[in-house]
């Protein structure tokens, strides 16, 4: 858990030099606050362990332009999955040559917009995708670099969201891809490599190492069987972060050591091939906190309920994904926990409970509650217009300054 590194100073909640009273006192709750220093630190950590790989930020995790700009200035590329994400990435300063487009459903209009932007590569999930891309490229008079997205046969990790190993809307099935692609007459499209995204929120370093080695082997085999030069291999991402106190951190050093051999072997035959990791949650989750205020406290049939001004409308992930985000009373961080508390929101449904049995000091009206690891899949994944309660502000704290993060 990086909360203590990014947000705690002398036992108080301080975001990049901005104290809690300077946040909740200036802006109404609920709100999100992001640590620019935290985002930079996670990018540096990933890049230091994997210098041979380009790190492309997955905008789906948090497309806030201020978050994107921090990562762009740090050196990241971008992975986008919709035309609007592409617009956001370009506006944030990501160079077209450092952007990849990965989406399981593409319209002709989507593809034309992507090709006009001149990005590094677009991933194809099916033969019909390749034909659509080739047709759009012919119309625009351009040549296009395409990556084949593969639904591999590798073993599945323990994760809530797994994209390979079974029936999937993502990519060519590994055992069918050669038969489906070999006969296509592509005149404006160049197959330049493969893309594999296997799972999300993976903390098992041994599995990730096996996955990376598997993709190296698969890239070699498909390039031989389909006759394309390996220009780019996109390994996807899936690097996880601890969601609660019982989770361990992903051992990046151990993972880097485990893949050093396969990497060196691949580089021997493919010295100029571009290697890409896509990363979203790992880069931004721990750098964000969702902040809400207790409106009233109720004891009901043996349970303590803290009813807050922000709930599933502003932070839906713990409700619908059943993620137990760590919870703190930000204004009383030095006090001992004494009670099991259900932290609920203002929405008129019993589903609107962001944390059950959170162990906290006995809450009272006016307390400020913080949900940690809220920098990814927080704001834009939520039911922002449900019950018309207004949208939470997004704030960026950076070197003692606090500003609205543009959206």
C-alpha cells in the first residue's frame, strides 16, 4: 500500500504538500484527489525495472487529462481503446508514434479517425478487423502497422478479469489465427507483430514471468508461420497493486530477473523490435483517494452505519466489482480503530454501501472518509448522473499546489 508514502506526513493526511484542511476546506465533498508525485514514482519504478520496454499508459484506468499529462511528461506512451481516448491522449501531448489503439469493437469511422492520427499501431481482433483497416487505409492512401491480438492458450492466473484461455470477445484464438489470416490479401496493411492482454490486477510474479516468456515464443512462431517481420510485441499489462492489507506487493525486481533470460534471447534475433507494456492501474491506482464526508451516523440492530455525501454515484467500483478498498478517517488518522462500521452513501438503494465492516474510530458527523487505491477506475467508471447529485471534483496535488484536474 503506497498511501503512507504518498499521502501521510507526521500522522496527518497531506497530498504532495497540501493538507486535508486545504483540500476539503476549499472544495465540497465528495471529491477525488490525485498525487502527481505518486504517479511519477510508479512510472519511474516500472521503467527502472524494465528499461527495454516502452510503457504505454492505459487511459481507461483514468482518462483525466491532468493525470495523462503527468505521465506524458514522465515519458510514457499511451494505449487507447476509443476515439475519445485517442483525442484525450493527443491533447495531453502524447506523440502519435507512441500511441497504440486496442479495442474489441471498431467501426469504419473509428478506424478512419485512428488512421488519420498516424499512431504507431492498431490491434486487430479478427479477420474482419484486418479487412476493415485495410479498406480504410486504401481510402486514406496510407500504410498501416497492425498488431494481431491473440487469445492465447496459456494457463489462466488468479484474477477477477481474465481475457485469455477460454472463449473471449478479445482477439484471434491462438489455434485459429494462422488459418484465418494466412489467406487474406492485405495491400495497405502490414502485420508488424502481436498484442496479448491476458488478465487484470495480477500480483503473481511467477505467472507474469511465464506469460511474458510465452508471448516471446508466440511472437517468434507466428512471425515464421505468417511471414511477417517482428517490429512490435505488445505484452499487455495486468500488473496489480495491493487492494487491501492482506495483499502482497508485486515483486517487480523478481519479475525483471525472471524475464531477463527470455528477453536477451529474443533480442539476439530481434534487436530492433519494439517491446511494449500497457499499464493503467499500476501507474495510477495508489495515487488517488476518494474523499467523502460523514453526514450522519446511525446504529441499527447492532451495526454502526456512517452515511456519507458520496456513494456509488461517485465511486461505484467497490459496489459493483466488490473490491474492499482500504478506508481511513482522514481527519482522525492517529486515533485507534474501535468499531466495525458500514460506510454508506446517499443513494436510495441498499446496494449503496462502499465498505462493510470497516474497522475505524467511532465515526461522527463531519468526519472525512478516504477510500484508498481510487486513482484507477474511480470517477469515470461510476454512476455519475444517478439521482442527479452532481459530479465529484477531481483535484491534482503537486509540489504544494492544488488545482482542479481538467476533465
